[in-house]
């Protein structure tokens, strides 16, 4: 297995708001700990591509990294072009679906170039074995096994990493070592509300399982004191990195 980094995972804040002004206000409110943000399809389609530059530089208080979470899934030629445009807009990470196939992922990697990394969504956590069986036309018993299989597709296509749930992160890390980055959404501070998420993990759990990035949304943005919650997330990620160094998981 390749050497696995024990650097703390980075927290990416989901900007699930409907306008550029709301997005910029949120990053400014969260302060310096918020140095990586996620622009999803809602904000991107509501506000347009200019939102990327706006949140990168929000109120001239520094430059943040942007994860453009468009979960692309189309023919390779279209995805290559969209990835090229995403990189040109300044996105640092871009998501595509594994089920678009190896050639599509290769096209995304080619389009994204050196400055933008492609992360591959394995199985959406909103899908269970029954739903997957329906759309794939074969029985699916173990969703985790499908996640691992699709992580192989992502790696062989040259993607930088995968998106998977916290419950699969350790298995993906064990299989691929440092060859793939891992992004884990569905993260909650201990004791906080889980909202509509089912399989949630804490930042420390995700980090000790080997996550490279975690996505935090409402656990920070919906907190009474979002800046304090953000700081707590960063402290937890540090603890997770320590646990990982000591060889403990979870
Ligand atoms: O639930 P929360 O507010 O933390 O969601 C943060 C972001 O992560 C949202 O943009 C959501 O769409 C995304 N996401 C997720 N769970 C997944 C995949 C994506 O919460 N399994």
C-alpha cells in the first residue's frame, strides 16, 4: 500500500444559499477557518459562474479554494468541455459521477488539467441497495462493495479522488492508500442535529478513517455561532489526524 498522509483533513463549507451576496456574507461570517467552499448546482445555477470568483475572493479578505460540486454525468466530449470551463473559472475540485464510465472520467481529468482535480462520486448516499438494483438491473446486496468497485474505476481513469460516505472511507483508504483522495459529506459535530442525513460521522471520525476533505453544511451554517462551530470542526479534524497517526480509526 502506498504511503498514507496523516495531514489533517480540510473542511469544505457547503454554500447552500441562493445568491452571490448570501454566499459571500457566509464566508466572511465564518472567518479565516473557512478557506475551502463548495458551490453546488443550486448556487451555481441561481447565481451563475461569477459566483466562483466572488466566493474565492469574498470581500477581498483572502483567496479560498472552491469545490465545484456539479456531479457531471454526460458524454465524454461534453464533460471534457465542462471540466475545462470549470478549471478556467478557478475551481480547485470538480465532481463527476462514476457511472458516467471510465472514458467520461478520463475526459473530465483531461479537461480539468493541472489546476483542477476531479473527484468521482461513487454511490450517492441517497441510494440504497434496492434502488441501485432497480436502475442497474441486477441484484445489489452490499452498497459498500459497489463503492469499492467504483473507486477502482475512478482510480484507473486517473481521477484524483472519490466521494463516499464516512462509513466507507476507511475501506476505500485501505484499498487505495495515498493513490486517491477521499471526500466525505454528511458530517456532524457530536451532539448536533442530524437533519435529513442518515449515516453521519463526526469530523474526527471522518479524519481518522482517512478522509482528505470533509463537507460541512448545516452543522456549521445552521449553528447558533457558526464561527465557533467552524473552529470546533477544525479542532476535531486535528484530533482525527492524531488518532490516525496513532493507528486508531473511528
Ligand atoms: O447536510 P449538510 O448541510 O451537511 O449538507 C452539506 C452538503 O453536502 C449539501 O450540499 C449536500 O447536498 C451535500 N451532500 C451530503 N450528503 C451526501 C452528498 C452530498 O450532504 N451524501
